[in-house]
C-alpha cells in the first residue's frame, strides 16, 4: 500500500534551494514506488466547501511576492484525472462529506513547489484538494481517512503545509533555532508516534507554544489530513525535520 505523506513547503524559494531537506525531496522518486496519481491537500487553497481540482491542465499560480525572478518563470503543467476526481467525490460522499469540483483553479505554490521537487517532469496526474480551517480537527482527520482506500490503488496522498508557520516571528538573518518552535514540534512528534488522537485534536490547548507555532491552522491541517489517510495502520515516521529563519519548520512525515 502506498504510504501517505506530509511535506512542509516552507517559503516559495524552497524549490530553488539545495539543502538536506530539498535533497530528500529530490531523491524521493528514486526511493519510493512511482504512484499512478497524486492527491494533494495544499494549505494555500482554502475553501468553505471541500473542493476537488478538476482542471484538464493546471495553470501555475504565483501566490507570493518579492521573491527571485526565476520563481515566476517556473511552471508545473500537471493534468488532473477525471476518473480519480469522481472516485474522490464518491468516497467523500460515502462518508457524509459534501464536495464540489473546480475545473478552473491552478496549482498554488504549496502544491507545485513541492511537486516540482518530487516529480519535476509533471508527468503524473494530480488532483489538488482544498482545506477548510473552520472544521474541527476530528473532521480534518475524517476527510483524510475517507480517502485512505486510494492508497491501495497506488495513489500518493500528500498534505502540504507546515507544523510551525508564523510569518511574523521569522528571523531572516539567523541560523539559530527558536526553542519554542522545537518544543512544539517535539510535542507533535511524540503524539504522532504514539498516534494519540485525543491529544492531537486538542493540540491548541495542550501543546507548548501552540498559539505561537500555529497562529492560524491552515498550514497545520494538511498534517491531520495525511495522518487520517494512514488510520488503518497508524504508523507515523519522521523522515526529516529542520528549520529556516529561526522557526520555519521543514518536516516530512510518512504514514504507512
């Protein structure tokens, strides 16, 4: 069965960088089974209804400003998969989750920057999915769980976000790591490895420095979505964690 993954997408410039984390992403395709398709939840696509990307060919969205000119020349012209879109909508409906299709929206940088590092040829069908910060954490997990059977069909399920993501607290001049960011991530690691859903669903009140690490939840939600897709076996493995700009967490979790 294809594992599900959570990838932190960091800053948009991540796709241009060379470091231990980008090395892991670039080597991913050589060390894992090639998926038949990719389902990706991006923190940068927020919608009040669960929305499924159904564009025949995705346009590349540059939803950022002030970065290197090279970023604005990059494209990721992946195709969606009509059959998979319908399968996703059916699975969600079977679990009581309403959804709609969107044939116009392209891929935001939370999607294409990660995909360009994982599969730069853009030759694997992609179905992008939105997130909704107004749902409960239990509901987020349930959405991922509803799609778990796709893993048996060699579909790669990805959540793209960031466990510590507070742009106001970034320090662009430091190589150090803020203790509060590490403490929050360590708590999350312990609960993920123990598959402690009760604690994780209440992370905002239980985890140290949660309000600082997660001022708004859209970047944390993809972790719960990917975790939900791993509910059948409940095995979480941390593949990488590092930090940029003092506290921007770059982590990769595998859910077998």
